[in-house]
C-alpha cells in the first residue's frame, strides 16, 4: 500500500472514530472520494483495510457500512491486545533477546528517533510512524516463540481500533500529537531496555500500558476522547 493510500486509511479511521460517519451508515466510493479529494481507487483499498480492522462491514455485494461498536468494545479490544503483547514481551525477555532481534528492534527505534528529531510532525510522518510501529510490534510478537499468541492477536485485530497500527493521529493537531508520539517512542525504548536486561515482568507491564497510548493519552494532551469516544 502506497503512502497516499495509507493516508486515506488514516483519515477515514479518524472520521469513523470521531463519529463523523455513524454506525449503520452506508459509505460510497464516489461520495467519500469527493469528500477527501482523492480518486476512487485509494478509497476502495481503504474500505477493504478498514473492513479487516472491524470498522466497516459489507453491505450488499459491493457496498460497505460503518460497523456498530461501543466505547466498551474498543476498550476491551485494546486491553486484550495489551495483555497478549505483554505476554509476548515477557516470554521474549525470559528466553533472552537474540543479537539479530536486538538489531532489528534497534532499527525501528532509530527510525522513530529520526522521525521525531526535527521537533514537530508533518502529515507525511503519520504513515511513517504507523509503518515503524507495526514492524516494532510484529518483531516482538513474532519472536515470542508462540504462534498461539500471534494467532490470538490477529483475531483480535479484526475488532475496532484493536491493531497496533490503527492508532488515530489528528492531522489538525500535530503539535499535540507530536507529544503523544514522543511518549510512544519512549515506551518503545523502555520495552527494548527491559528485553535486553531479561526483565520479563517489566517488559510485560510496559507493553500493556503502551496499548493505551491511542486510547487514553489524548485526554492528557488536550486531544479529546480516544477512538470511539465521540460516539
């Protein structure tokens, strides 16, 4: 998926989270493409991605509608991901961090540092963060030595806003979103530190807290309610 396609996904995800599209509302490619000022192709791809994330559901042969979900649904899905990723991190810390995985995690840590180094966010940074965040989480879960954990997370990712890379970033408040991503970056670095030191309980706790970065931290930074909070 290109960066422009990812941008459409991010914008639609934000609009659904804010309640701009109501539960049960049918979404058409033409209307949405006109609203966002893009062609129909990235909108079509975005619909499919958001269906996989549990935000949209099929309505007829070709159409989609906004799936109905509650704040409690979002909270539970995020909490489940935190528990599962925390378990993966604890197992990884206890079995020991390999040199290869250490190096891979450091790549994503460094990319996060470089993205934030200029002291502010640009709209193009949203997709870059989503990509590095996805790889960081995937590396930890995929190296935990248990396909059961990965399978459980994959199933949970079909629930609204549950996936690690479905974090909502407000492109109209990038100054405050920058502070949120600073905190997320620090949490990434603390997780890696705990893994390196074999601190299983600490790694687990950090991953469980990290899952709430998109849901709760916005309240502290003046970004309003998290995903689903406007519903």
